């Protein structure tokens, strides 16, 4: 997997706010998303399409506080943009 080119990871402001509310400690928040960011930077189709047009994708994450977490993102040939991180 290390031979694959890495796409740039971009955090939308709303994603940053939602992550801070979900995991208030900055270091823990970075650790929480590190594996997902690494995976998506190499294999952005690892999630599942979350919109009819296929532009927004969702990646299930580890639960926080007993609630399921999903990271929503979009991507192109150069970057992955993290849009939202929400619980259900």
C-alpha cells in the first residue's frame, strides 16, 4: 500500500468544529482520525457512496460515547476533502 501516491487531505471548517465537539482533546482527535486519513489519502474509494450523485462518500468510524460515527468526504484526483464527522 505504501507505493500508492498519497492524495492531499483537506479539512473543511465544519468538519473541524464537529470533530472538536466529538473529541475535545486535540491530540486524541488527531489520533482518532489518523488511520482514516491515511487510508483515504491512498484509497479514497474505501468508504461507501453517501449521495445519489456519488460525490459524497461516508466512512464508518469507531463509536464514541456509544454512538456510531461516520466521516463524510469527497475526493478528486488530487485531494480528499473531509466534510463532516457526525454521530447517529
